[in-house]
C-alpha cells in the first residue's frame, strides 16, 4: 500500500470512529500495516493538516487518535448548535437523552442495547447542544466513552440536581421506550423540545441488521 493511500484510509477511519477514536494498534490491524508505518503516517497527517489550514485536526487523547475541530472555530460551532433551526430534538435524541439521564454514566453501546438501534447521531446531537458530555472512559476493551448529563441539561430543564428528575421508567429495552420517554418529558413540561418529524436517515438500521465494523454510526 502506498503512503498517500494509507493516509487517506486512516483519515476515513478516524472520521467513521467519531469521538471514540481508534488506537494506533487498531488502525494498524485494520489496514494490515506495521504499527511504525501507521505512526509515521499519522505524524505526517498531523503536520499536513496544520500546514494546510484544514478545518479539523488529528488529536491523540487517552491512547487513541481521533479527528477534532479547531478551538479557534468554537464560536461558529456554538452558533450552529443553538441556531433556531436546531432548537428541537428528534424522538431518537429524546430517547437517548432520557436513557443517559437515568442510566449515566453509560456508553454508546449500552445506549444502543437499550434502544435497539444505532444512536451515535443522536449522541452527537446531544453533545453539540451541551446536554450530554463525556464523563470518563469505561474499563472495557477499547476504553469506550462514558456519557453523562451536563449542567446545561439541569439548567435547561429547571432541575437543581439530577436527583430532581421524575421517578424513572425502566429504560431497560426498546419495548416501552417511546412511551417512557414521552412520559418523562411530559412531566418536565418541555414544550420547547417537542419531537420534530422523523429524519429518514436517523436511526433506521437495527443493530442486528447492520454491520458495525467501525463501531460508529454518525
């Protein structure tokens, strides 16, 4: 495999892996190349991204490599996250938020096990709106991200602490999830977060019916 192709593949892998990222060893196994070669490719990519003025950067955090945005651009990302066109949450995002609120800290895989469908898109939406945040890493293979709610979540919903949430439903599987979610947000009287029309591309694939080789679903 030539070096430019290797770098191109690595960039695609990092995009698909999202916030969880990949270790250099994982990347090397996927592309079937030596760890040293992958390390050299990543170091060169870090330099190239910086020199070319790209809108993303390659970060090394907690033993994994991931794509990230530039801190200097944060003000524009905040405008996107809080723009009027993005004030409502989809049913998928509401379900995910309810699960995180009651089962935190929780990983994406655990959320998907409860919902029965892929949930990374919903998670990204909630992170962008500062309703959930990474609170740590699970002691499991790959050190998956643990998610929890934020102070903005409490402020937005008028809660002093997370203990002020209404008595929870079970939030253990997908059977009654929609009903449990609706009951929760009715109790919180969140009229400003009425679910918007379903996005045809949002969480359509059942986990059992979709390959998840990248361990992501943006």
